[in-house]
C-alpha cells in the first residue's frame, strides 16, 4: 500500500524550475531513497511533503490525507530530521526528548516512556551527558529519536549521513533499517553507497524530474553486466587465456565479456573439469548504484 502519493508536483523559485511535474508513490514499511546531486531539489520536495513550502502545482496525499501548505494535520504522521538538527546544548538527551514529547502533546507518562524507548532505539539510553558534548553522529542519532518520539508512520530524513564519518554513517543506516517495519523511511542523499546499502526503493531526481524509480535490486538486476571475472592460479589463467582468446587480464584474474553470461559460465566450468583446472572464484561483475546513476543522469 502506498503511504505517500506524490502527483504532478511542480515548483519554481523565480525563473528556476526545481521540480517539473514529479509523481511517485512511496510504499509502506520500506526505505525510500530520494537521490540527487546537490541542488537537485530533494529538500524542496521534502519541504512540500511537510507542508512547509508552497507547491506551484500537483497534489500530495499522505496516509490518505491531502497535504495543505501551512497546515500541520498531516505532520502528525511524520517525524522529520533536518540535515542539520539543532538542540538545546545544556539539556541531556533524555531531558531534551521529554521537552519534545511535551511539545508534541504527549502526557507525562507517555513522554517518559517514549523518551526511554527512542533513546534505546538509537543507542543513547546510557548517556547522561549534556548534548553540548555530543559528537555529530550522536546528535544525528538524537535527531532520529526526537523525530520518532510521537510514533510517526513516516520518518523523513534530509541527508542524515552526509556529514558523518564511516562509523557514524553505519550507526544511522542500521537504525533506519531497524525501524522501517514500524515507520516508513524517506531519506534523501547524494551518497550512492549508503542508498544502495539500505534502500528498498529509490527515485533519482535530475533536472527537475525523476529519471528513474523503483525497487533498487530490481533496477540493478535489470542492468546486470555481461562480464565474468575468474580468479585462479597463474597456470590455470594461462590455459584459460589460450582457450578463450577474448579474455583480458583484470586485477589478479581474467575478465570475459559475453552476451550470454550463463552459457559462458557453463562452457568455462566444463572446460575446467575436462582439463582438471582449479579456479579460486568466478563472479559476475556487479552493477552498482553509481553505474545506474551515471547512466540515467548522462542523458
Ligand atoms: N527559498 C529558495 N529560494 C530560491 N531558490 C531556492 C530556495 N530553496 C532552494 N532553492 C534552489 O532550488 C534548488 C534546489 O534546492 P534544494 O535545497 O531543494 O536541493 P537539494 O537537492 O536538497 O540539494 P542539497 O543536496 O545541496 O541539499 C537549488 O538550486 C537551490 O538554490
């Protein structure tokens, strides 16, 4: 079931058209990656979903309700983590979440419970220090806890990993993966590796339009490459190069290009068996999100 339905959204700033008739349905219980280069319009679209920015045309339906600019009814279903979240530095994480819970209208008992639950979700439950001493990664995790305090159906994160080191990024991606069954995650990024690691679905925004969208694994499988890599002892590689003259050297093995990977794979296996050749590994070159992005944005 789609939890967010974006239909024919357009938005310009002066003469600059940032979004040009974009439509997409976002499915419940999945992680949706909104991918695009800097300035592609990701934040603009997120702000329109949040009712914080006026669209020029189109409609957005969120959990069955139409999003209206300036009205916050639909935001009860959303938790939002801006790209640079700001906090009161002299609070502890727990105190800060109690305050957020109060602003959201939770009762004292509910906010105490939710503050503890969300801190556990983001791995900050044992931290009693003031937020001022937090690393960027800890602040980002606290930002997620704050966005989840009212148990939203959707979490929108704007570039949540962009400013983090590898450990901080890994922590955030892990949290997003853990919560997706309860909270549909929409996150924007230009870090293709992060998107490939955790997104179920994605859409790539380029020149104001979605140039491609869909299930990530499906999109990558559709573009499966036609190169086979073989790693083997030197003697085997030499014999294979004689038998398959089209093979080229690659790293510590050989690469074989073929229109029919399966056929080549089986011919090669057969050849190795017949000649009693040992191979270490045989793999099909993987298409990455980076490859896909380059392909669809080059047009
Ligand atoms: N309030 C505004 N007034 C004028 N131009 C704006 C405004 N907000 C955004 N823009 C322009 O719209 C374009 C898209 O901006 P947006 O912030 O949505 O991109 P983004 O994909 O989120 O980029 P980034 O990854 O750098 O955050 C940019 O060229 C930006 O300068």
